[in-house]
C-alpha cells in the first residue's frame, strides 16, 4: 500500500536472484532471460505473498470522500478535500514503530484513533471529545463495510491461476478488519494465510514482519515471492528479509504481468 491510501526488496543466500530486477516500467520483458540463468534450480518457489491495499484492492473513492461521508453520518459536514489533505499530513506524521513480541494492543485500534485525531485536529480543532469519539467509531466500522473497497479487475483471475501451484498469503499493515474485507470481495478462499501487522507485532517496512510470516509458513525466505506496490514497505522491506519481489507499479504494469513473469521462469 502507498502513502495516502487508507490503509501501504535483494535476495538472501543463493536463491532467487531475479528479485532485484523484478518487472516494472524500467524492466522490459526481454531482460528476463538474463536472470533466468541466475536462478538456483535446486530451490523452488513455493509461496507468493501479496500486499493488500494498492495491490489486491483499493478504495472506491478517496479517503477524504469516505471521511466526509462519515462526518455526515454523525451530523457533521466536513469538506472532502480538506479531509484528504489532513489525512495525507497525518499519515506522514505517524511514526514508524519498532517490532514487539506478540500482537499489538487492541488490534491496533488505538493507532487508528491517533491518526483520526490528527485529521480532526486539522479540520475541526474545536470539535468536542464526544463528536471525536463518535466520528472515529463510525469511521472504524465504515472501512470494514462491503462496498467501501473494490478489487482491481485482474485479481480474481490471477489468484485462480496461482492457487493450484503456490501457497498464497497476504502480508499487510492492517488489522483484523482485513479478513472481513477479503470475505466481502470473495477472495479470502485463495489465501492459506493472512498476516497482519497488528497480530505479528511488526509493521512494514520492518523486515521482521516478513521474517515472522515466512517462519509461520514453515518456509525459507528464498522460497517466497512478495508482490506489492510500495517501494519502501514492500520492495525494500521484503528484499531485506531475503524474499524475492515483484514490483507492482500501476498503471505501468499489473498483476497480469506477474503471471507472465512466472512463466518466463518456467515455474
């Protein structure tokens, strides 16, 4: 997931060296043959992990539009563009957290409350505590509702093709609401694992979230390819943990290019 969307890599050992030059607008297909030769044929790719927001699905409208809708639901009327700008600023202010042992408190709900408070402080600094509480609770529920998110068009077909061949997983800076969202969009059936930062106690881009996910899959890092759209959280974080990467960079490429990429490696 990339910054601004509500709820956002180098290969270890001698494994899948193609990860350093995974497909992007800067990596044409004709270069694939060059690093097919560097693949260690004794190591097989067994699993593919996916980022969630910005990779599998997206908001139907901007965060500002959704926040404006929530404001009307609680008897307020905030401007969507102001909310969007405030959200972007608040997102940048949220500090990166160190990994902890075990899950984060209250499924990270307090983290989201802190973010929303920053947004409201910018848009409506005189808003009462009661209205802040009400806005947050409605917003928190809203972003788990059906119809708030939409799949990228190619996602179901790509997952359908990959599931018989690979163990599929999601690795996301999200909380337990993600499982409900995946159910709403009818793609939860494709994933053997859904790894959440709120439950693993580590957030992207910290490579620890990837290390913990790989251990829970009972695999080695060079047996997992991570697919994501964020250069820091997905590409750098997963690469540092030893996973191979596929650099999703919409609209320059899509998940359909992942299928072509895998076929070029004869996987």
